[in-house]
């Protein structure tokens, strides 16, 4: 008797390949993105699900604007944001080291959605080297440690909308606000991040993406108030 097929975990770090195309056989936008990612053959499964769940929550709140994906890696999050809201003119993906396979992933996305042509720009640079504007939607999926704080600081400085999915919390250097007697250190750091956004007169939304994708699933979003 054949062994039962193992469950298809969305948190797996193995790359999606053409062998996985059949798992995305539907007509939904997510399935179509999944097939494109499989064609590229370079992206961990976990990153597809993280980018999708983050992007759709961001677009429920933030429409239009230039998308700026900081510490953006392959740039899938930025490209999904463009697909979910075509009123954004273009996206900039910024990372100190753009993965060589990012071009392969973008080519697969472009083959499926020709309207992305010349609307996704990759910049290999430090996040401080890219000027932000108030009309931007600034996003970052799992910017490690204090990098999340730098992104929030830059967005609040120009009063741009911002969404981050923090990870790799540095409990020694991070601002826990003396809350660790009540909550764990990583949660304390994220609570303080939300508080700082409010102190800068930002409206704040706190959400989560599914826990079976990543335990670092707290999504923090903010928009400047008038």
C-alpha cells in the first residue's frame, strides 16, 4: 500500500519547482502567482505564502502610491502589490544584495502579466540610499532585527504609509519598554513599535498572517493622520 502523501506545508523552505505546478491548478490570482513562482524554480515555498498573505492585507488598507519594498530580496511582495492594485505606477525593490535569481522570478511574473513590464525596478543599495516620498507605500517582509526599526523611522520621517512583518528581534538592543515582565521580549518590541507610530500621529493597524506560515507573523501597518 503506498505511503500517504505528506501535507504541503506553507512554511517549508524548499524551493517551488515545475513539479509543484499541479498544486496551484485553480483560476485564482494566488494560483496563477503560484504557477509563475513554480516556473521560476528559485523561491522558497514559505516566501510565496508570506508575500501573498502580507500583500493582500496591505492592499485592503493602502491603495495607489509607489511601492517601495525595502530589504525586498526577490521582490515578489512588490510585484503582488502591483497585481492587487494596478493604480500604483511602479515598484522599487531595494536590497543590499539582490539575489541573482530575482531576474528569473521577475521574468516568470512578466510572462504571466505583461503589464508589469518596466514597472518593477531593482536597486542593489542600502535602504538609506533610496529617497522615500509621502505618496509611497513602504513595505518590508521580515527585515531582520533593527532593520525593521530603520524602515519605520524612515517612513515616519517622510510620513509615508508603511507595513512591516518583523523578525529576528534583538532582545538586547531592541526597545522592550520594560514590558518583559508581562509579555515575551519579541512581542514587547513590536508593541513599542506600534506605540512609536502612534506617537508620530500615525493610525496603526495590528494584524497577523497565518501562524502555519511563520511564527513571526505579526503585521504592523501605519498611515499618517492629517
